[in-house]
């Protein structure tokens, strides 16, 4: 689709959206009672602290290391790099051959790890320890349970919950908290999920960590339900991210959501390029998809800066590996994520570029809106290419999927949200969002 045609359509939609703003504060649906809980102690990088682990037998030295795989959209990812994020004790303090111990520690590596996540760089974690001449690595929940033995401190409990795959906030109790129980066990509050779009929830979990290290879910609460106003770009199949922030800081939470999804879009475009190549798409389409992935890297950086400015830290999205899809499945995904959600997201970005009171937000959205409009046009180009290769029943399934996606998006954008997102971030109110959708439905999705 000619990008200029989309720009003209967006201009008409924005002129037509003259509804009076209607804003009602909205937030989560529940939370556990946090009486008696304290914040999780963290490293500067946001992982659980390790300086008070009750390891028996005691180790001379413990290091928390991150395994990172460079996620560069324009080059093959190189091998992993390793970063030591926290240490405690003295390395090789009781070794009989200290130089050999130091060399072994320096070379201590793990090909896997716990709490994996991806955002431009894919990261896992492991512990490296020294005791006498022995240097070991601990990269799974089970191995950490073996290392810690009897759970005696809040750091023991928090690290085990983190290794079990739950996200822990360092400064927001409802997303990261810990307390000791009378029986010696610990309760830890963590989260999973994210709040954006169809069926999405940011879920708070209360985990009981027994003295033997067993981690059990004992409560769960939906902190926030997804809505369509965070739809900026494509969501990859297999997305399993977590979004930080909350009702206490609507702007920080919104931009954390946005950065999370922009980063996820990198995965979506790289996967789309591979699948288009597999199904014989022309080189120009493949190149345009790769260029879109590069755009999303910049978008992630821009929205991440905004999130941090408003007090939130965008968490990395985790995307599960799935096998390449058949052409009709690629087409269905493109119809929903590209022709509907990405197209609407581009229009919302233009609205923000015009209406955000915050100058830095306006500046960011001007660039993002232009790029996302081009991405939306690419979605329609892919749609045109793929339709000629589908059967009549498959084409009808595509039309029905698009209709369902539009109906779902209409329900999502009607949800109320914080007024600061309208004034400072320039988001359309539910009434305005529905008017924008009306124009797209009449002129593009009919």
C-alpha cells in the first residue's frame, strides 16, 4: 500500500475525531495484603541481591553473572558474553593453587541459565562459586536449591523465586516483596505477564518458599488487564513478557509497556523476514521487513528513555521459540498484527505527536508515527502478496480474522485510563479512539 495513502487516511481520521475527552481513572483488579512485607533487595541492574545468601557449606566467593547474546537486527548474533553483576566474598580465598583457581573462575561459563529474557540482548543468569580449589556454576532452579540448602534469609527466597521465572520489582511492593513466616518459610510477591491487548493480564503471584527451597504459588491476582491503547507495533507469536510500573505512575507504566512492545516487535519482524524468505517472497518485501526491525531498535531506545524518565524500567520481553509457520498462518498473523493493530497503532502515534503536552513525548512520537505508518503500509503490501497464494477458503478466513481483530480492538480501546495519558502522552480518549477506529473501519477495513 502506498504510504502516502495511509497518511491521507490518517489525516482524515484525525480531523474527524473531535469527540470531547471522557476519562475515568482505571487500574488493576486486586492485590494481596502487603502488611508485613518488605522490598526485595536488588543489584544495581535489577536482579536479586546475593550478599546475604545462607549457603552451606559456605563458599569463599559467589558471583551472579548474566549471559547475554547480542540481538543485532542487521547482523548474525555472535557468541554469548558474560557480565558479573554482583559478588560476595573473596575469590579463591582458600585455594591451594590460587592462580589456577582464578583462571578457572574467569573461564566459568554456562550455556543455559535461569530467568531468561530478550530485548535486543537476550540474557540468562547463573551463579559462579569458589570453595577451596573447586569452581562451580549453578544455572537452574534445582541447582540453586541444592546450593542454598536450607532457606534462611529473604535473599535466599527471592533468588529462588526469580530463578523459577517470576519477575521481581525492586521498589514497588505489589510487584516485588518478601516476608518471613512464623514457621520459617517465606512469602515472596512476584509477577508474570503483561497488560496489553487480547487476553493479556499482568498477574501478581504470592509464592511460598519452604525451608527446603520448594516454590509454590499460593495466591494470584490480576493487577492490570490489557487494553488496546498500548498497541504500537507487531506482537510476535510466543511473546511472554512482563511490564513494570503501575497505577501509581501511569506515564511510567505506559512507556514501559510501549518499550516492551517495541522491543517485541524486533522479534516479530525478524521472524516475519525468515518466514517470507521460506515462502518465496520477493527480496524487496524481505528488505523492507528487515528495515522495519532496525526502526524498532530505535523506537525501543526512545520509549525506554521516556519510561525511565517517568520512573519505570521496561522489562525485556521473552519470546518462546516456535517452528516456522505455514503461509496461511503467516497471512493470518499479518492480517491481525499488521493490517489491524499496527495500522491503528500508527494512527495513535500520529495523534500523540499532535496532542501530547510533553515536548519530549511529542518529539519521540513524530519519529515513531512516521516509521509505524511505513510499517503499516508494508503490512498491507504483504497482505496483497500473500492473498494471491491462498485458496478461496483461506482468503475468507483472513477476512474473518481481520473482522474479529477489529471488534476486539474496539472493545479494548473503550476501557478507561488515567487522565495523564491523555494530557501528557497525547493518547486518544476512549471516545476519540472509537472515532478513529470508525474512520479506519469505513475506509480501510470494510
